[in-house]
């Protein structure tokens, strides 16, 4: 086989872009094939839904800032982020425009932290059990704590491994990116060429190297970096010849992406008397109904709700119109019914139905945390996997994807050296 390129990279999310930058720095011939008409994957800053306002439809927080190279990349590029957010910015809207006092807020935080520490401790002891087996289901805040787990793992507590969670390294704070994390990822990689709007449909690795079928023709390469999301691989969006190894398919199914979505509202002006605030509307304690609300991000006239897990799946199935009706009701509960007239525009994400993501982010199933290790083993010694799912300490994040791309590039370079 004569190769068109040394290495082909499939997917231009944070993982594929990092791999591309490493190959470019090494002076190798490579191509980056991206299905969508933009780069960044699940890091995508939308500047069109609310003109003039940067809204991150996917990743927004520089997690684990102590280990996250995008903090430095942001500094280099002059991209703004906020490193002063802390839990004191948290509010519980308890209905009728009331906000919970310090005592109630402390109770809720203690309950949440207690649950998360129990999950973490179980994992640290090597117990690969479900979050739900470590959480206190009898407490008055349980429903709200479950919703927070949705945001952490994108799955139900019953489907989330404590061992996977305990391996996750989270140090140095979480910084929201004012100019957009998607913008940061795209600008950091602006020097590499990406072939856009070119979905890969098949990969033939039966002979030497790889032959990659796209909607625009076939490309031959000596090696490939496969940087597409877990759920895309599981759904068979790319046909492999021969098929991917059975044990790899099991490992993918063990670390699936759940649901993580956002509904955002543009208002005529910011909510009065509040700074950049993270909150939830609750009907308790005990909480039997709750709705997440992020208020006035960076002083902007916006409300953003995050939802995931099975609850998120139900909301997505109900459709955008139904979600809007729920959101308006909850906003009225928090700020009074006058808020309805102040809505200028709304938008909802659709990662679950998008064929190039098909979900939020990966988390191992209970008892299956070891499966994540499988992604480090190359396929046929020439296909190297990258993506957030490949990172043991930083899975489900942009920086985890970035590190996985660098690791895959290093292995691919060693092969063709
Ligand atoms: C709502 C939401 C909020 C999040 N919040 C945060 C956060 O605050 N902080 C954080 O660090 N992380 C967050 N994440 C997770 C983070 O976005 C991901 O972990 C990270 O962006 C994944 O990068 P990746 O390169 O592994 O995958 P992706 O970004 O998904 O990139 C994969 C690329 O492959 C392409 N592709 C798919 N199929 C094909 C094909 N057949 N052919 C060619 N190309 C293909 C896709 O179009 C995509 O560009 C969030 C995710 C979501 C959904």
C-alpha cells in the first residue's frame, strides 16, 4: 500500500487537535478528518443564538485548573476566564421569590459533600460500586444530589462507578471561560489544517496501514488516530474491516457517554441584585422537584439550566417546547411571573441526538472501571485511540481529551519512526 499520509487523525475535538499539533511539531505528514463544518467537537462556543454573547453549548469550565494546560493557553491567547468563582456564589431558590438562608444552604452542601465523599471513599478503597450504593437515599436533599451526579457523570447514580470517580483528579478549582471554552480550544489549534465536513464512514485495516473511507473519497495512511466519541464508535457510525476487537467493544460499552445538555435563556436585562450565581430551584426540603439555574453568567442577561442522566433524557424526549415551558415555570417560581415577559430568545443543546457525539461524556459503569485501561492498547498496532474516554485521571474533560491526543500522537510517531 502506498500511503497518502503517515498518519490520519479522525475527529477534530480537543483530542484530535492536540494530536494534530504534536504531529505538525514533529514535521510528519498527516491529515485531520472532521465530520462537522467546525472544529472543537464538544467544546463549542455558540455566538449566533444570542448575538454578541458567547454561549458554550458544551464544555465551559477549566476543570482541575492545577493540571489543566488550557489555563496557560488561555493566558497566552488573552482569553478571559474567571478564577474567583466559589461555592459562596451558590443559591437555592425555594419558591415565591425566596432564597434559602445560609443555614439551609449549608445543610444542602453538607448533604451533597457527604454523598460525594462516600462515593470517593468507596472508590479509594478499591470498591467499584454504584454511586447509589454509597449515597444516602433517605435524606431530604437526595433528589438534588442525584441531579448534581447527573452533571458530574452524565449518568444516573445507579450507572456510575465509584472507582472511576475516585481516579478522577480534580485539583486547583474550576474556572468558567468568559470568552468561551470552545473558542479557546479552536484558537489554540488554529495553526493546523483540518479537513472539515468529511465524515469517516469506514476504516479498512485488513492489510498494511489503514484505508479510510469518507464521504469524499478514500485515504491511505500508515497509522490512524481515532479521536471520535465512545457512543459514535458503539453506534457503528464507522464500519471497521475487520470489525473492532470484541474486548474493545465491551470496554466501550462499559464506559458509555450519558446525557448532558443545557437550556439557555436570553433576558432583556440581568436578574437584579445578583452576581454570577449558580443555583437550583427547589420545592423543599424535602426536595421532590428541582430545576438547575445558572444566573447572570459574567453579568450577562442570561439563565442557563444544566440537566442530564435519565431526567435529561426525558426532557430531551419531551422536546424543546416542553423544556421551555418547564424552564419558564421554574424561572417564575424563582423570580416572579414578570420574568416571562423579559425573555428575548432561548436555545437548547442537542448532544444526544447529534450523530457525531450521541451523548454527554463517558463514565464507567459500576464494576467496570478497569475497562478504561483497554483504550490504551492500539488496534492492530496501527490504530491509536484518543478522546476524553481514554484519560484515567481526567476523563470527561477537555484537558483529558487533550492529553489523550498527545499520548496517541507519541505512540503513532514511535510506530512510523
Ligand atoms: C453539555 C456538556 C458540558 C460539558 N462541560 C464540560 C466542562 O465544563 N469542562 C470540561 O472540561 N469538559 C466538559 N464537557 C466534556 C468535554 O466537552 C469533552 O470531554 C471533550 O470536549 C471531548 O473531546 P474529544 O476530543 O474527546 O471528543 P469530541 O470533542 O466529541 O470530538 C470528537 C470529534 O470527532 C468528530 N467525529 C465524530 N464522528 C466522526 C466521523 N465519523 N468522522 C469524522 N469525525 C467524526 C466530531 O464531530 C468531533 O469533532 C462537557 C460536555 C458536554 C456535552
